[in-house]
C-alpha cells in the first residue's frame, strides 16, 4: 500500500487527541515514521507535552494486550487498544450466531453499559 502523506495529514488534523496519543505510543511500531512525526507535531500544536505522551504510554501498557510485533491488540469494536479478550458469537447480519470467536474489548466496550458486543460483530475487522 502506498503511503499517502497528504491523506494522512488530513486525517491527523481531524483525529481525536486520544486517537493520536494511541498511535504515537502503543501503535507506534506499526506506523510509518513520517506519520508518527506528523502526529507528534499535531500533538505539540495541541499543547500535549512529551510527559503527557509518556504518561499515556504507561497507562495504556498497564492494560493493553501487546502483540509480538510490538503493537497493541485493537478492540474489535473501535480503534482503542484492547484490554480483555473473551469468547463471543460472530453473528451473521448482526443476528444469527454463526461461529464462536474471540473478541477483543477496550475498557470502554468492556463496561456493562455498552451494548452487547455480539450485536456489532459484523463491523469487526
Ligand atoms: Zn472499543
């Protein structure tokens, strides 16, 4: 896949600070160095300090499931790092259980208030 710096720059400007923090820390190993540079510049522009980035890195690594490639496993339902893996049903059209699979949950999707993860399984991956 060709690395499109212009598109990445547009994406970065519209991204949440939390998302950028995740990418320059626990997802850093899987990123283009040029993209990491852009994200660090954007974080700096938003007033996020090096200390805050290091702190975010520590906090995430306390709960994140790290993969052999040095990046964090992603939640099955969003882009945050996953904290827990559990078995669930992969559902066809979000309804018909087809086969059991392991889902990864970030701390936000782990909360009992979040809707049952099986319902959104079709959007996984
Ligand atoms: Zn999530």
